[in-house]
């Protein structure tokens, strides 16, 4: 089983990211779970969402406490050094930030990849919602699911201009990453 924990702020699409990742897994023939955890339900408040993906039925019904991957949608959340709490040994994080991979990796003691997802989202969809950019980048890095499965999940959620712009964003973001470079980390 692969477990993901998504950290963001209300309005950034963290919950939508969880559902899109689970939908992509379903499109690729896997069993999946996606669910959020809310504190104060308001724009800007910290939000956490969880995803599990497996090739067999998933019986766990708890929050993801030991994720394989972290998705951090807002780099202000990096002020909390505990954000990587429970990350499995060899686990990795993808972060929406202009910081360098090395800086984040050294600070948190794990493999990190940084991408300016908000800027990419503004460029492609005209809104500061980094979720599809981060998901596309993560899938390109891990190779766990085909990026096309994410595109299929997006097709099931959006229409018209929003759909076409998100598909462009997915292709662009995935193309920025070294394809499959995190595969050996998970296989180890």
C-alpha cells in the first residue's frame, strides 16, 4: 500500500487533490481511499487530506500517520518542522515553493522536490490552485500511476476551458520532472 498525506490551506484544492489522486488510482485499476481532516472550515486555514492506494482491498479507516509521500501545497506550512512527522524512512515530499530541493531536503532530512506550482497554475489556469501541478509532478517522479490516469480523473471532474487548461498544466508540470527518478526510492 502507498500512503499520501496532503498539507495545504483552505481554498488551495487539498481535498480535491486527494480525490483526484484517488480517482487516478481507480482509473489505473487500483483500490483507493481519499478523505480530508478539517479544523476550522475557512479559506486559508490548514487542511490535511489523505490517500491510500493498493492492489487489494483497503481495510484501514484511520488518518495516514506514516505516509510514503507528502504533498505540501503551501510553503508557509514548512514553518512547522513537524510537518514531516511520521514520514516513512526513505519517504519523500513534493513542495509548492521557489526554494531549492537541497534546502528543503536538508531542513527536513528527507528527499524533496520543489516546484512553483502556484505560478504554473496561474500561468495555465489563471487561478492560484496548485493541486493538479503538484499531482502531475509527483506521478512523473514516482511512476506509480501513469500521468494519463490523472488526466482521465481531471476529465471526469472538469469541462470546457477549465478542463483544457488543467490538462495543459498537467502535461507541463509532469514534463518538468525527471521521469521515474523516485521509483528506486520506493522499490528499495
